[in-house]
């Protein structure tokens, strides 16, 4: 069967920006302690893609056009305010967000944004989320990994979760560098720099994000914020294939929660295709989360737009389903149109 024509509109929402001068304002010691690769580390994914990360203009638009991508929802990648103290983080995040808004402004029909938050100061993070939604029309926020070794189910993050729910915008839970004790036990003493790769995009990132979501469920946090929406990437961070197992091993009789884990996932969690462009993971996602909870993404520039386009073009799904995946689900969740 020949490929079906793609929709005229395609939205991608895990697409990244990083500004080198902002990263350089974070001390090398803070970056090293957090586990981010050094600037001169050839294995650093941010360093490898820095030119593309920093460019939001003709070249990015050209690559989007080649792949038929109508809009990117931009988010900050790499070290950021989560590495700064509660006193330093708010001003840093505010400047980063204002600069991101400035990059988006010339092309409002091609770019939207997720806020960068000073998560070491949850009250300030809640305020900054509200400011960016109201002033810059950002569509939510992206949070990378743990914050000072804490997941978002920690009570300190209640102001941020409450604010996101009140505003009706999602939080995108993105992987981050694993905390030092985890790196030491799980990922050290491997040859050829493979410990870093295994800790991050090779596997560790995805397992940690899945754990993050499951903690938010079994801790009862999502029951306290039943209208809060979460987004996770990479075809659900392995959760589609583990959903039934989680239900079996942590049933409501043990969690003491009114919903099963799988029901909470379907009610409050959306997943994107970012960086995962093979059919079996999509089949698992469709069978567990359902089409309405799946949104197209690329993970640019860490994955090429052309790979995302080829994946979407090769799907043997009805045109109405392709439209939902390509843009309708994103437009509805993020209020893009």
C-alpha cells in the first residue's frame, strides 16, 4: 500500500533550544556536580548540537519545511535554573524565558514555547509559570529530571502543581541527568564512555522519567490534582509495555487510591513520539494509552526532522487518526488554535 498523504499541519512539541551564554553563567562546579558533561566533552549531546540548539530562524525553519512540520513548541535544553540556588534561579529563568519569547515572536505561526522554571524555588516557579503563560502565551512548562534529588511528588512542589492545574497548562516531564548516587551505582566503570550514554539517552533517562510518573501516581499526588495534565516523551518512556505489570503489582487494594495506575495514566498523561520512530513502540502506545493521548514530536535537534517525517509518512493508519497524531491532539491539549 503506498503511503497516504500527510496532513497540511504537523505540530512537534519536544523541540529544543539552548543558549550558550546562559549555560556559561552556571558555574562549571555546579554543572559538574550535577553530572552535566563538560563543555569540551565530545560525548555531550548539548555540545554536539549547540549550533542547531541556539538557532531559531532561517535554518531551523528550512529543516522544518523540508519535513512538513508546521510548528515547533520550543523548550530549553541543557543545564539551567534547576542547578541554581533558590535565590539565583528566578532571575535566571525569567531572563531565559524572555529571550525564548523573543525568539518566538517573529514567527508566532511557526513557534510556541514551554516555560523554563526555577524549580529549586517552587513558589517562584509557580509565579514564573503564570507570568509566562499570561505575558508570553507559553503553553506550559518543561521540567528536566529531579530537582535537588527530589521528584515532583515531594510536598514542596505543591505550589507549582496547583498553579499548572489552575492555569490549565501541562507540565512536560523530560529526562535529566541522574543524581550522583544513581550514576555511581548504576552507570560507572563501563568502557568507552558508555556509562554516560547508558545513564542518559541509552536507557537511564527513560527509566527515571517512568519512575517519576509512577511516583506521582502511587504517592496520591495526581489524585490531589486531578485536572493536572502531564506530557512525557519517547513513546511513553517504556510505560506502555509496563502498564499492566504496574497494575498487577500495585493494585488499588494496595495503593488505596480510587483509580488504577493505568486509568490514571490514561486520564492525566499524554505521550509523544519524540526520538522513537519504529512501529512496535507505537503499537504498544496505541493499545494502552490510546490514540487521543499520543502526540507527534521529533526531539530536534537530537533527532532529525526527516526521521520523524518518514515515520509519520509510513504509518498505515486512517487519515483521521494521522490527523489526530500529527496535530489535532496537540492543538487541543495546548490550545494552539
